[in-house]
């Protein structure tokens, strides 16, 4: 018989529970239980045999508890079993709680106590894991995600998922108390052409036809408002076939809500109170109320982003009027082409080495800049500049004053079309803040960004597209511009932003059939196309639609920021990697030819070659 771990196969059968009941999780045991008998169960974090006494750190999702085995207390058979314990064995221990015999471990919730074992059951053995089960693992993410079921045992990941669960529970409680009904909407729906790419599901009973997985429950929650369910919410699974990054996954969860007979202020009010509850009860953090608001235009002008990070300054300054008469061709050319010249002041960075400034120039080029102009103000007030020779002393003085430059500051400038300048300087201020360690994870700066453009022009498609979605209500005072200047029409849309990350967004919806039809026309839909794609919604609008509005959060993003993590993958039990694959179960994967035949699908030669 083959030996396993130095013993015969027949000797290592795991023991059963045999009616044994767990009395406490590990950290539920405290000094209040000293002298009491407890039964705890979990995984062996580590075992130390000191000759005659064995110390075992037992771990479950609550934390770690020290167990002591001595033969005089637990008997020879149990002591011999304890000698076999290795990391990740699953055990059940019954014993008596005692004050810790050695020095108290202040790093553990159970650091003042230990359990003197009287009996031990080995419920399951473990091979040596491919990486240590420990907090703040330095193991490569690819390996951790391949063995995600082991990675999920790490205490920091467990805390993340517990936090995420508590966010969901508190959200449900709060919204229920506010009169919301939790209603599920379909996950096999009709594909629509707007927004990100859909994930498609072929239909076996309707050959050649496909369902789409929902990018959001948008249309269905609006139909629920038509149906009289005036406050709806759902923790909705959503799917988007788009490129991944730290705060995106192909499948994710939305805290989705819709309200009837409301306007912007009503939606913002209920959500400010929801956020206050979550941060107060889960983090002990008071969110100032009301949360500040700024328009989209103000956010772009001051921060170069519609997701402004307010934890630090370094705001953009428009200096176009200051440099309009200078001879610097970069500034001059940008202004002549309808662009702007803007700058940021990296205070105290005037002594930055040229090599680091060059690195910032290369960084800026990654966002469309042709280059960066700079002025380094020396401690004595003199200036080193990449463009001073093209300007008079008076113009340089005026520029420095406009940027509020002081000795020791570094002024950086970009000149181009507004969109490029915003993108370059918005990202540059964040990069400098990262380098200066200004982005504190325990600081929470919220802001509502409002009055987004209703439409944005797509050069690729040669038409206007909806900045949010085609059901967003325009601001009434701008609607008269929809034909003459559609890009100038603002929307009753709003995003909630925390520390430079969009937590969620929403809008007041169109509830008038004529406005909705006009929106489809502006977006390039013929009446026939609008009817084909959204006919059921347009028909519903003929039967009495209440004014309504809504908002949806990315639950994973909320949890990520509340947990102080850098990626939503750390808040999702089984996430995908950047190519949208699962390293653990190896999805997506080819399927059996018989399944393809049933669905009427044939894989092309090109697709075969790409596999």
C-alpha cells in the first residue's frame, strides 16, 4: 500500500464530526470564558512542537486562537495526533480556556488567553499549500488566483468579503426602511446597440437569435416605475464586455435603485443618508452632509476630470488670456486652433531633477500631450524655464502670478484642445500626488458631479452619442438647443465621486414620449430602429408614466474604497484577470461540438486560429 506523508493510506482517514458541535468561533472566545470548556474548529495556521508541549495557532474566518497540547491534559492518543498537525489541517478541538501562560500577544484579539486542549479530531489533512496563507501576501497574483480557494483563506481577503457582505446587508436594511421594494429583473434580455459591448447568449429554441446579459437593469427598472412600484432596488449582477482595469470586471454587482415622483435633490438626499449610514456604522467615519456639489464644467476646469480627487490641491489654472500675446509657438498655436493653455502648480517641487521632469513629460505624452512646458522657481525667486526665451520678463511675471507661483514651486503647462489639456493635466496632478504620497486611503473626500453634457460627439461614429444613456432627461432650460447646438445641452445627471473614483451615477429619466422619441432621433435612430430596439418601452410610455429618477453604485468599488484596497479584485470572491478569464476554473473554454450543433453555431477558421 502506497505511503502518504510517511504513513499507510489506511491510517490517515479523516475523522468525522460524530455529533461534535462548535461552541465558538476563534475570536469569540475571550477572558470572560476563562475556566469554561469550549469547542473550536478551523485550520492550523502553524504548529510548534517544543518537546512535551505543542502550540497550535488555530484560524477561522474570525481570527486566530492559540491552543496548547500537553499529554497530561489531552491523553497520549490526542497528543500523538497533535504531533502530526501541519499548516492547513482542518481540526476540531475541545478544551478549557485559560489566561495565557506566556506574555500577552497584543497583536491578537485573543492574545490574553489560550485553550488547553482535552481532545482533538483531525477532520481533514492538507498537502503543503503552493504559497503561505498569510496577510499581505507577496505571492504573485496569478498564482493566488489560480488557487483562489486558498487565497480566500487569507485574513485580509476574508475581512474584505465580510465588509462587502456587511455593506450589502446594511444597504438592504436602509432601503427597506426608506420604503424601497427589492425586485429582481431578468438577466436574459434583448441586446441594445448603445454603450459597451454585450455578452451574448445563443438561444437553442430560437435558432440564430441571442439573448444579451444585462449591462444594467435600466429599462426594466423604468418599466417598474411605469407599473407603480414607486421605489425599487436590487443588488443586480451586470455584465460588460469591455477592457478590464483595476476598478472594472466583466461581471460585477450594482446597488441599483429607482424612485418615482422625484427630482435631483430627492435622489441625492436619500443617497447621502445611505452613504452616511454605511461609513458611520462600518468604518466609524462621519461624512459631512450635505455632500459638496460641483458641475461637470467646474470639475473639468479645476481638476481636468469628471472624477475629481479632492484630497489635495494642485488645481488646473486657465492662463490662456495671460499668454495670448506671447511668441511661444506651442501656446500660440494651441490658442489659434481654438484650444487653451492651462497649468498646475506642484508646490515645493521647484528643485525636481531634470530627469524626473523628463519622466513627467513622457507620462503626459501617454495622454495625448505633444510635450510639457515648465517653470521651476528657484529659492531666490529666479526662474528656470523651457520657454522663457520666447516671452518677455513682464509676461513671465504675469504667468507666475496667475499660477500663484512662489519660490520653490514647479509650474507645468499643457496647450492643446480642451479635451487633451484636461486629460493630460488631470492625470499629471494625480501622478505627482502619487509620487508625493498625498493620496491617503483613510481620508474620504466625497463630491457630487452634476449637470453633465447630455451628448458627446463620437469622431469614430460620426454622430452624437449619449454620455450616460439615451433615457437621461435634458435640463429643461437647455432643451431648445437640441437641434441647433446639441453638444451644449446639459443633462439632469449626477455622479457620486469619492477620492477620484466614481462610486455610482444616475439621472432623472425621460418620462415624456415626445422627448424620448426626439432623443432617439438625435442619436441617429430612425423611428423604425427605435421601435425595433425599444418599442416595448415607448409603448409603455403611452399608458401613464410618473416622473422618475435613479442611481446605481458599483458595490465592488464601494467596498474597495471602504476597505482601502487598490483593486476590486480584492473584494470579489472569484474575479477575472485582465483578459476576462478565470485562472482557477479556466473559463472561458471550448465546448463540446454537440452543444454547438444544438445551438446552430459553427466556429470559423479565424476563430479557431486565435484560440
